[in-house]
C-alpha cells in the first residue's frame, strides 16, 4: 500500500492547526518520529511538563512519557512519579489509568507484572469494548516483552480474536480512533497479515482536506492514523 500522499496532505493540514494539549502532542510526537519527519511537537510537549508530571494526571503523564521515550528522552522524575501513583496492584483501580501507566513504563523499560495481573484478573464484560480491550492488549504485549515470557499469551490471543470478530463488514471498527487502537494492538499481538482490509478502511475514511475524524476529534484521529500507517508500513511487527 502506498501511503505517502495521505501522509503529505495530513501533515500540511496539521501545520495549520493550533495544537497544545498533551494528548495530541504526545501522539504527534510519535507519529513524526515514526515517519522520520521534522518534529516540533516534542519540544511543546516537554514544555508542558510541570514539576514531575503533566497536568498531575496519570494518563497525560503516561502518554507524554511514552511519546518521549520513543524518541529517546526519559525523565527519571516523571518515571518515579508514575510509579508512585500505583496503589497496591493498580493505578486507581482504573483500567485506563492502569493500562496507560503500564504502556508508559514498558516504553521506559520498567516491568510491572503485578499491574498486568490486575488487568487480567479484573477483565470482565464491563471492559469488553474494542478500544478498552485494545489498550489492555497493548499494555500486556509490551510488558510481556520485558519479561521475556509468554505468560499472557492465551489471554492476548483470545482477546485479539474477539476484537477481529467485532469489526465491521467493510473493515474498521466504526470510529477512527477506536479502529486505530485496535489495529495497533493487533499488530503488536502478531496479527498484521490479517489487517489489510482494516488499513484500507482507514485510507477510505481519509478526508480529502487532509485529516481523519470529525469535529474536535480530527487532530487526535489524524495523529493516531499517522502512527498506524507508519507501524504497518514498517513491517516492525
């Protein structure tokens, strides 16, 4: 698949946008690095760090730490702040806080098997949504690589197959950001060869003006899509 026209047009669109929140800056930092293009988002992201965290938020700090670790920047104080937010076996007994924290720690080469165990032990129908399950898979795969084991493989494969079963007939999972989360998780889990229809669905949902998504979600949907296409294009998984 040839992605360059989509990348070029979306980057031109992004240059015209005012982007200043941690979530968008984090995703765009990774996207630019993956495509090997000029990355001025990282400096903006670093500037938003206050004391040892971003917005005193587990999710924002996790996103920022992940993004910066992917370009070789790790703030030890932010890593410690994130670790110190853990209570007992999870972060706030919250699937999203815990998954994002585990992803960030894995990107900073910190293994945390207790948090992984908490995700598996507490996974139930309340979490059985494509986006949520994709985040859980991503956290487990990344952490499992640090542990050099297949401890979570049965769970990962079961949930990956479930995600595939939930896709729309034409590919994708209804929403752009959810679809990106799913595709990236499935690539990590080893399902790249089954994703061509879903990548095509993503390309088919590109707006000719240079973005993915709708309304105030256009920047983050575009950032996610740039990441997904870069990862798929790289054959990394």
